[in-house]
C-alpha cells in the first residue's frame, strides 16, 4: 500500500494535548493515524440515511383531510392535528403506519375515537390508545345512598317507666 506524507502545523495547545494523550509507546504521527482509523471505522458502521423523494404523502407533519378514509372523516380535524403532534415527537410517519392507526381507530366505539384522539393530542402521544373507563368510576356509580334515621318514620321504643323498670334502675326494689 502506497503511503502519502502529510505535514500538519499544530497550535501549541493541540500539540500539548496530543503529547499528553498519546501515551508513552506511541509517537504523535502514530497517534494521529490511530485516531483517523478509528474515525474511519465508525463512519463505515453508520448507515447513510435513505433520501426520500417525497413519494410518501404521510411522511410530513401536515396531512390533508382528503388523505383520511371516508369512514373516519368525521374525526378528520382531530386526526390532522394529532398527526402534527406525532411528527413533532419524532414518531415514524408513513403510509403503512397511517393504515395501522386507521385500522386501530376503526375498532374503537364512536365516542372512544374522539376521546382517544383528544387525549393523544393533549398528552402528546405518539400512538392512539383506547380510553377505558376507570374501575373506580364504576364503583362510584354503584355506591348506595346512606340511610338517615328519621324519628317521624320510626315508632319510639318504650321508656323504662312504661316497662315498669324505672325503680329497679335506680337501685330501689319494687
């Protein structure tokens, strides 16, 4: 392999840094070569990002109402608003993801679709989740009303005097 000689001029602080970090067994040129080889290896490991040609309409943060299926059009405004939130949070935005989300939304009850989208927008969620009723909310509806004692509805129990026990309670004999 043919080598090329390179001459570099270093600032005093860079020279001092190289001298301190290279270790005793390496010379400065060897250390610079080592740094460059490590940099080459890490650059080779990285995958270059695929350049999108803009063919996927769902890849942007803004989608139009026309892109939403007809059966979900009544929630189109919420879906468009949530898609921007999803894109801002660096979630994958593509046609296949949108189809998965539309399929998932179709399984929700009508009011559940609206609730799920509103919660996803408010919470900044990357996905849509079905909102289920709380167990505690059901318990609150079942709680029986407390019974209050009303003297007018209940007869008064007999007094000790009426029973003839008033003298016995005071320690007197009859």
